[in-house]
């Protein structure tokens, strides 16, 4: 089959080339995943000119590049001296690649490097990148010692080729690539005791210890003075070599030519990045001659390493570094930036938790605290998820014209690596932009920080809610040993995003939708979409701790996702919840619908419930209460259930069977009739059993089915809506006089104006309950303080049951279409016991509270 396909492909006519712009070609054919993520935050600029610190994009907008290609731009973009070195090559016409002959440019550059290197490093092996330099260093160490082991540090970064990746102390970047290779181990950075223990535990095993003088990708982590000196001593004691990876720190970045020079004499040093002058890739491994074995020399070769053009540029780099006052200027600008950033951190300590670095390798650590603003909001959620730094980078680039990037592993850290030639004025511009960003975050002003993503008029001012839940810090610390639950929530519609974050009240529906869509595009395998909203405690005499886990999709957006993608998003939310300690997870609103009532999630590490059973139980109780209040004789009543084919609608129908005169079971127009048929069969089974609850009249309920919701509503004196359609299905004119109307659906199946337009109706939301007195769960998710959805309450009840010692509490979890009447009854009893009550039930919409069972 494969051969036939290949043969057919080979015999076809050559494809016609379709012109594609460079930017579009990059998005399609080079980095589609990265482009999607960068595009979500408007970080996907196409730059047409680069001069020093300045970049000019395709629209003529200029920014200052403080990201600096992770240290590969020692003198900024297109430094004239670097181009002058390139320009001399065609004049002299030296050959570019002539291995295995004498490489004169490589020899000259090697001699210059040895002259400025730490003492004892007298041989140079050239490479084409930092990662390739590390690969060569590892081979050098193993061939020199005859040992296999390599001891690296957790959080360290050495590159992404297989050996370098194996030394990189971050397992989530190694997975799927066959890394780590055999022989690699890791210890905490800046911990000499851990190195001592590891070397002593495996005598004769470790060829080398590899370390960065400052962990760059790990978050710009500066070790304590004496760390490298201590490593040198330990390596000498155990016969291991010391490899210092200066790919990022070397050649002026930290204010000296080699960051390790003051403390240690390494056996092997790697350099790269700056050596290319911002124009060409080149790396070099400097080593002692006694570790440079004949075995390595004759077996390690490269076609392109030591090429003439790259080495000529490397020589120009060393010429610039030798200029008087260059490194002194680095020290001055370093002091300016570090002092200025630390001053901002003192003014906004909740936002910036640390400023560290050396020279012009600087890290600003942002808070990872959900409570950083002192109020519930998306900025706290972004911080807790490690995404605040990317949001700040988006603001700085698009509003302030400042280009920065987070570190790869320390994703709460903003890294600054400007050219060594950056000016005082340019540093002042960075400090001013950072101060404005910090002020916005401290104020919890998501609209101002991210408004540029949804329109120029969006990020104007902070909008606080006019009513509803009072401001509170979003998290509560759980008591040790207390049962913990989590509940997955999402904005029901675009406007309800502001329920989670009041600063977004000024956004339009279109802007809310745009922001949510950007959150979705920014998610990835390494950065899933779910986020933590907040936490609190629930209960009276018995209490449990719970968290809200958000997913950035409205009901319609969830329904529009492919089924596999929707289940993956919700599965990620369950995983986040369990990682944070949840022992039961509930699915709110459409998260249960898109997962086929949790059945599409497969096996999960903890019980998962849709909350449908208690939603049905609370809704039935609400209808019965309203009927009593309005003197409606239910045995003679016609009750229409819109959405009767769903799990909640079916459970309500079963619960009302025998109590009402007629049931109109209404499904979605054009939908499969099988689900409605299942509901009819369930109702008929109850009627056949004729098991009337004690003290209740029992009637032979008539059952009809259909798909015309308005027609059914016009025939009924009680209407219950429980459809998964994310919009209103009925209008004010569709109801009989004085009807009882119970809307169980979220988003509602009824128009918001119905109580005003039809004051004769008893209109209420069926699936609402009050939490027990003494609970502290007043998080904002669209409901007044003290009120929650019954589906969420079921999750709380299961946690309370576990905390109370109910042995079979897991059996009460709702999953699938068929819900147990026994579970409905038992959940009602649990609700009574723990103090949950119906919310907002009464005639003509009057507030009232009754036991939830």
C-alpha cells in the first residue's frame, strides 16, 4: 500500500508553486505550534530591520529588544564591526570549508580565546552551536576519564541535542525523545552537599560535573559565592572533571569575559552565543590539553565547525570586547537596571518577588501567588499557573515597545539580556515600562494589562462590580487531613467572564469572546488551558476544602470544540485538580455535557461527578415547593420537561412520575428519539412498580413526547427547562397564566427578562441552593454570596460524606445518562444534614429557602 502511494506520488506532475509570504511560510511550515501560541498574545511580530537595540516590524513600529536572542546579540542587531568582518572575507577570498586542511581563521581565533580564557585551557574544539559545544564537552570528559557518568544540576539547561538534553535537568523537556541517555544524574543547583553525596555514592562513575555559573533558562539563578570553587575541590577529590557551560554567560555577558574565572579553573569550558556577534552560529570548547585525548581528536570532527566566515566574525567579537570601557559600561548599566528594578520591586512587592542577576543577565521574578492582587481575578490565576510573565511580555511589547521573554524553565521570570552596549536612556525606558506594568498587575487591572489584545479602547480603566460578592482574596489554606474537592467551571456566556474578574466589566461581548479565544490558542501540551480560580471551605460542624478550576470557554465554545479536544481540556482540568489535592472532582455546566456526562473522560485518578443527581433532586423539590405555595394540584397538572432526553431531565421525569397528571417529554428538534424513548421507558418502569412514597397520592401519569418546546409550554401549568442548548428556547408568550416555570439549564433556557415581562409566573432557577452557614466559599462565578449551583453542591456533599465517614460515598457520584433514584434521595438527606437549602423559591419570584431534599 505504501509503495503504491509513493509510486503514484512520484509519477504525478510537479506541484505548482504558490507564492507565500515569509511570515505565512513560517507559520505554516516552520513553527505552526509556536506561532499559534505567540499569535495568541500578539508576540508573533515580523521584524524587517534590526539596528542595535532597535527592531522595526513590518508595520514600521519600533521596539527595544531587551530579550537579545538569549544572549546571542552582544552588540545588538547588525553591529557594523561584525559586518565589516564579513565584508573583508570576499575581498580576501579565503576558502570557507577546507577540512581536513589547516584552518587559519580557526587557528587565529583559538589562540585569541586561549589568551583570555581561565588558566590552563589551551586547546579549542570548534562547534556550530551551544548544544553542539556541550556534546563535544561530554565526549571529551568521557574519553579522558574512561567513565560514563555525568552529574548535572536540576533546573540547568545545556541544549536540546540528545546529550545536552540528557544533562538538562528538566524531565518534561526530555520526555518523548529517548532522554536522558545512560549515565546522567542530577542534583540541586547551588548545593555542594548534594554533589558531595552523589560523587561519594558512586566512586569512579562520574566522568564530569557540568554546571552553569548562573542558571539562565532555570530562572537566572545566581549561586552563593564559593559554589564553583567548592565544585572544583569536590571534582579533584573524586577524579571527576569540571565542565563549566558558559554558552550564555561567557564573553562579557556578566561583566567579565568568563563568569567562572574568579572562582574556579575548569577543565572544560563551553562558549557560543556571543561568539557569533549576532550574525552567525558558532561555538567553542576550551579544554586542558591533558583531557584532550587522541581518541577524541581523531574521532570528533565536523564539516562546518571552524569555518572561515564564522571565525572571522568571532575575531571581530574579541576585538570589540577588548575595547577600553566596554566591560566597565556593562557594570554601570547593570547597576542601573538592578537598582531600578529592585526599587520597583520594593514598591510592588506582591507583584515582583525577586530581582537577581549579574552584569546584563538579569531576571525579574514575578509572583506565582493566586492572591497577588488581594482580590479574585484572572491576573491571580495567570500568576498561579506561571503565565503572568507571558502576559506582561505581551503588554510590554505591544504597548510600551519593549521586547522581553520569560526564561524557558523559570516561567515566572522575565529575562533581560540587552546588548553590552545598551545606553542609560534605553535602560530608563525599560524601567518606566516595567513600573507601569507592575502597577497594573498590583491593581488587578486585567483590562489594562491585556486590553491591547481585544481592541485599542479596551484597556482604559479598572471596573469594579456594582454588586454581588464582596472582594476577598481568592484562596484559603486547607487544614491538614481535611477532605478536599474541586469543581470545574467556565463562563456560561461572554459577559459572564466578568463574573470571574470585575476589571473586565467594561469589555463588550465580542471583546470577552476574543480574550477567551486567545487563552485557548495560548494553551499547549506544556501549558494546558485550565486555571485555578480560588478556594474556600464549605460546611458547618463538618467542613471540607474546595477549589474552583476554570476552563476558558463559554458554553457555545465548548460545544464547538471537537469531542476529543473537549474531553482533553476537561481531563486536564481534572488532572490539575488532583495534582492540587482534590479527592473528588465535579463537572460544572457544559463540562459534563461535552464529556458525555463524564463517561468520555475514561478512568480518572479520583471520582468524578457531574452533579446531575442533586441538580435533579433540588429541582424536583423546588417545583413541589412552588406548587404547594401556589395551590397547584399536581395530580391533575400537566408538566412539560424541555430537555427530557438528558440525564437531568430524565431524572426529574422519573421523580415526578406518579405525582403529576401528565408529562410532556420534549427533546431537541431533529435529535435522536432514542434518548427520549429511554426517558419514557424509565418513567413507565416507575409507574409499573406503583411504589408511591409514603403519605403521597399516586396517579397513573400520562406521558407524551415531542420536540416543539413552545407548544408544550403553552399546554402546561408547570414548565421545567433542562436543555443543553446554550440559549433561550422560550419567550414570554409561550406560557399559560400563573404557570410555574423552573429553569434548570445553565446557561438559562429562559430569557433574562421573563420575570419582568410575565410577573404572573413563578419563575426560578431550579438548580440553586444555599451553602451551609459558616461556609467560606464566596468566590465570584456569577451567583450572589452564599448561593451555589446544585451540581457544585453535589460535589461538596460527596466531600462532606467522605469527611463524615460514609463508606460508600463514591457510589453517589453522578455519571452517565441513567441516575439512581436512590442517589437522589440520599443526596437530599445529606443536604438536610449539612445545612444546604433551596435558594430563591417562592411565588412570583419571591425569595425563600426550603430544605433542599
